[in-house]
C-alpha cells in the first residue's frame, strides 16, 4: 500500500488551511472534499500508514457497502482513497499523535504532535474514529517482555509468522481470519496454528466460523477452549503457552509466536482537554456543518455523535462534504464559495488534473 509521508523538520512552524486528525477512510475523504474547495490539508495519524481501522484490523476482509464498489478490502479502500487525493498533495505526519491544541488570538490553532511537528492552522477536522487505538493486552505477568519479538497484537508482516508454531488468542473476526490465513495460505503457512478462546462460540462472521471449524476438522489447525494463564521460556525465548480450560485443567501448547486479538480500547487522549462538548467519549456536533462547539474544529466519522448517528463509512463520507463547506468561510472569509460539480466544473477538472468527458 502506498506510504505517504509529508514530513517536515521537527520544531519548524508549518502554516496551513486545515489539519485532519486521523488517516482512516473518513479522514482521507475529508482531504478530498477539502481539496475540491482549494483547502490544503496536513494529516496526522498515530499509525505508521494511512488507512485507519480497516487496514489495522481487517486489511483483507471484504467490505460490501461502499457506494459504487460491490466489494473491496480495507487495504483496497485505503489505496483507492489515497489515489483519489493525489491531486491535492496532502502532507502526512504518521506515527505521531496530537498532544496539544492552542487557540490563537486570530482564530487559528497551534497544533503540536508527539514527534515535535508544529502546525498553525485555520481549521481542524477530527476524524480519529473512536479515538486513539490501544490494543487490549493479554494480562499474564512477565509476558510483556516478548512484545514485538514473539508477542504481537497485530500482524505487521505476515511472512514473519510462516513456518512457526503459532498460537492465536481471541474469538472475534481478526483472530479467526488470521488463524485461517496462517493455516491455509501457501506463502504464509505456519508450522502449526492453535486458536485459543475462552468459550466455544465466537463473535465473528458465520462464514469465517465455518471455515475455521472446517480447518480444525481437517487437522489444518487446532482449537482449544480456555484462557492463557502462563508461559514457558527456553534460553530467554518464549517456547510454550499455558492454557487453563473450563475444567481447571492446564496444558502447555508449544509456541514460537503469540498473536493476541482482544480488540482495541478507544481513548480520546488529549482531545478530551480541548474544551469540546463530549458525550460518552464522542464529540457532539451541529449536523449542518459538523462543527463542534469550538468554531473552527469539526468532527466527522465515528468520533462524533448526534441524533440518528449511524457508524458507517458511508455516513462519514457525507459528513466530510458538509464539514468542508462549513470550513470554507473560515479559510476564505472574503470568498463566496459555490457548490460545483466534478462532472461540469472546469475549475474542478483543473484541480483534479482531468479532462471533461469526451475531450482528450
């Protein structure tokens, strides 16, 4: 997938029209809607790549409710959105979080990140999903010393797990999807795959559950009902996982690699200190412009709340369009911003680098 980074030297102040916090599908589409109105954006995200939750949690899982795309994966959706925003040359600041927002006397905001990036912006668009993602950890004392060497909470490079004795813990879509992947994918096949869940029912798509059960029946992987209660190590390396079953019996499962999928714990982080109207860890917005209670700060996607809110990517895309038009008078106070259509507007054709239909 495309890796877009518009990095600048830490400490230098960057002046811009807009800062988008979050590079998930809604954040990327916000960049597009702003670009159509000639509003340049800088994008900040804590992950090392654009794409947000779909790429982080289900990169290869099909999505069926994106308009005009009968089916696409999370990774494909991110790639298409990145391709769509190319004409607007957004600057990306990845692997960093916003740590401070300071209102200025002229109505602008100074934004600082965890890596020392400093921006002065006329508008801010919070598209951070449910906030900053933190994986829910497996709470077994001492296991944390294997973090990012043998214990993982996501799959950074699938090939890293091939040929290994792999133990996967969890009962949701991510756990079952990856268990099936490493049990049957030729290029990434593990030496053995053991799925552990505290009960014999799952919170995953029925088709995925059926696939996992079939793989277990064929001996391609194993499923154990129980919880991880300990581990063994050999020469400072994780070598086995202790599993305690419902009957209180324990067994040791050989393991070279441990993948844990307990879901992500959302947290607002510094956003909670920005003086915004918050309701149950979500930001209340005006549905005419998707502005928060602070003029110049907008919220789109799963981070916001309003009567009738539906947490769908489609709804987030709609919110982006209205938020962009809500921001235009702030960015261009002396300009009458008119609604134009990409099918007919010469200005938009020029901005997008395309020719009108029927012309070379």
